């Protein structure tokens, strides 16, 4: 049975986690996620929304598969999820995680691998790995440290205590909090808005951020004009700049641009 559902019926791709009992990430779901991100990259989608069915976004890895399994068996199985998350982070389109209820372990790492996190008030975030004597297997300890600093990261990773959506907002981990009843509609509206945006400019921005993270600020700045100046040659930018210049000359506010390129 499938544990995820991918809908690419329009400019927004929606990936739903659907594993009864908390959307735990078993070995089959890891493969499905990796394949889904490949399909999304090859599709005309201009934004990605990741959501979870039921009361929880994702309760992490399905550790019911793990007890007694030798390390040489577990490593390639677990590594599939690393490959999936790396592909997610490298997608050239904006990505959003809509989080409700539990967002735990690998589920938390999945959300952190998105560009934006929209959290319901019920959302609870935790890295429980220390409770069973392991580490955050997809580098979640590093992802969270980038956002909250090493001291707060140590607090979360070592204590394994859940943090509320409000705490995560204060610590710059989530972007917005909404009422649970509004999560679906607000997430869909945000994804649609981003899908209507300047996709090529978003892709260049994400590429520069990735280069900064992997190679440093100097390397990213060295490539800045190589990625940004060609945008002036796109029909999207030409049309939007012309309309903006005309608005300034006539004393009107900037018009809303329409971006067609991907």
C-alpha cells in the first residue's frame, strides 16, 4: 500500500503523508519520498506543499522496523531518507511544510528541509533520539543549530523535550502559526501565492543560499551575478520591470506582476 500521495494537478504539488498511526516513516515510505521528489523536480510544479493526514504531521521513523536489525542492514535503508531529504532541499521551487500535532524526529527533519514551516497551534516539535541512545540520523542536530544556535540546539537534542509552536516561532524555526482549523486553507493559499511568483528568481535565490551553506559567502558572492543578471533577459522580468517603471512615472503603486516562466 502507498504511504504517501502526490498530487501535481496544477502549479502546486501537494505531497501528503498517509500512514495510519502518526505517519511514521517506514522503509517503504522512504523510497516513496525519494521518488516523489524526483517526480516533482521533473514536473511543471512551481511550489511544493508537504502535509500529513490525521492529527499528526509525522511521528518520525517507524522504529518498529529497527530492533534486532544489524547495522549493515539498517544503514542503506535509513540512507534512502537522507537521499530524499537532500533532493527536497535542492528542489528549485519554494517548499512548505504544513505541520499539525506531532512533528518528531525524522518528521521534524523533513519539515526543517523545507524552505518554510507553517505550524498549527497544536504542533509539537521534538527530537526523541537521545531517549533510545541514537542521534538525529538525517543531521537534524545540525539543521536546528543553524536556526536556533548551538545552546538551544543542545537543549532540544539532549533533553528530548517537546517544544510548542509558539516556542518554535520565537526561536525562528517556524514562520507562522495559525489555528488548526485554518491550517489547510492557509497552507494552500501560501503555496498558491508562491507558485504565482517569480519561479526563476526563487530558483536562483535557493541556489545561492545552498552555495553559501556548502562553500561559504565568498563563493556565493562570486556566483551572484552569474545567476542574477540573466534574469533581466527573461520575459517575466522584462514585463514586470516595464510595468513597474510605468507605474513610478505615473505616480501609481507597483502593479502585481504575472510570472509565467519556470
